[in-house]
């Protein structure tokens, strides 16, 4: 059975292997080999940073902002690392316009067999537990797998349009009521 956990040292090796496969989160590019080697050497620090709530972040626009309340979870099934999901419990202006409440990624070797639907369903449950009942998701219009996952979980398309966060490509904007 698939379930979400907070990042755990127990799954560090398969997480690193997934990064080497090209696992990425949302529109973030996959990590370079140099970045992966740094993560391997500093794994405890890296795991702590994944759910750091206090360090400001720099948006793609260059603006530095405080992080919204969030968690990054790993999807595990039968002791296997499958993917990861970032859940934002609140939206700032940037996330309202470009990112939404949830970003997820499935390791390439596990794609195409339904894990996207599972990880999004579990993320929606986490948001509902925190009192969020209307969830925003965005995805690249070229990513049919992602928008099919969103639609399978009740996503209603609000609009499509060019988005600078997607390097000017067309982005889809969905709402899910939970």
C-alpha cells in the first residue's frame, strides 16, 4: 500500500537513485550529478532542509520571501521510494498565480502506472486534514500525464495561458474542491 512519509534517512539511497533517474518536482529541472553528489555527502543537512519552514527563499523572479507553511513528503510503497510531493497549506501571491498548493514528481522508472493519481489523492487528504478545502494546481499544457492526473482527482480547468514561470509556455490552472 502506498503512503506518504516525511523524508527519512532509511530511504536516502533510493531517493538518491531516483534523483539520478531524473526525478524532479513540478517544473524544477532535475538535479545535476554535481548537485546529487553534494546531497549524498550532506544527506542529513539536505533532509532537514526539505521541510525547513524558516529560511527565506528566492523566487524565480529574484524576489526573496518567507516560505509558506508546507511539507515535502515522499511516496513509499512496500518499502520502495516512488516519488515526492510538496504541499503548501497556504498560498502567497506567487503561488496563487504560478504554483498552487501542490507540486509532485514520480521517479521515471515508476511513471505511467498510476502513482501520480495516488500521490495527488494522498496530498489532497493532507490538505483536507489541515482545513484546506479548495486546492489550486498548475501544470504545463504539454504535460498530458500531469493534467490527466489532476482531472482524475476532480480538477476543474479554470483557464490556460502563457505563464512566465513555465518559461512563457502555456500553463493550465485547475481547482479541486475537497
